[in-house]
């Protein structure tokens, strides 16, 4: 019985490991393929994209989002998606968004491997300056899983991150090769 449980857990982890996706688009594949899939989903490519990053704007479930897609520098493989939800000017709206997505991710991916819900001195929740603290990067509301994260960013937005570990390693190797070639 123990052997079956270990095999089942291994299969679940391997499926989970290759299934990181957003809007049905996997964090994998070539720049052209990923861009085409996102455009087919209604996303609009931003003019401010760069060779290693494509930026899209669009709607998901009637929520306007901005999506950054990061690619490896040589092979142009997608290795990370970063989603920014709408900017909030009220701390309680921002915290509510964070808690909503934290619950969604926890239900889907399990308990985070680490999480933080605090402000850095001199700020604290309830002082009336929470939104200012967020803008000053003095707010640490974040939860991390192996390949995912939910955070409150200094831009007063909830930030969702999806990462492909294998392609992230390729990204590191390619960047190191480029840096070593420049010396």
C-alpha cells in the first residue's frame, strides 16, 4: 500500500510540475507559439515589449490584467509569466484581492512553502498608512510555492507568478554563457 501511495504521489508531482499555465497557455514553448496562443485568447501585445520579455494587456474573467512573459535569451523559451492585477488605491481592496488569490492558489496548489504577512518598521497594519507602506516597498504580503507565488507589489497591485523550473535553469545557463562570452 505504501508503494502505491509513493507512486501516486510521484505521478501527481510530475503532472503538477509540467502543468504550470495561465489562461490555458503553458509556461513553455517558443516566443512565437506563446504569443500566438495569448493573442488567440484575446490578449493584446504591448509596444513596450523587449527581445526577452513580451507584455500583454487584456481581460480575464472581466478583470483587466497586464501579463509579462519572460523568455530565455538564446533559445527564446518561455520560462516565467507574471500577472499584474488592477492597481488599488485602498489598502483594504488590495488586501482583499491578495487574500482572494491566496485562497485560490492554496486550494489549487496546497499550502505555500513560505508566506509573509507583515509590514516593515515603522509601518504596521492598522496605522492608516498601509497604502503608503506598499508604495515604499515596506509591505511583505507574499506566499510562495515551488513554481508559483502571490504577492502584493510595490505598485499597489497583486502580482501572480508562474514559473517553469526547467526553463528557468535554461535561462540561467544561457545568461551565464552570454556573460562569460562578454568577458
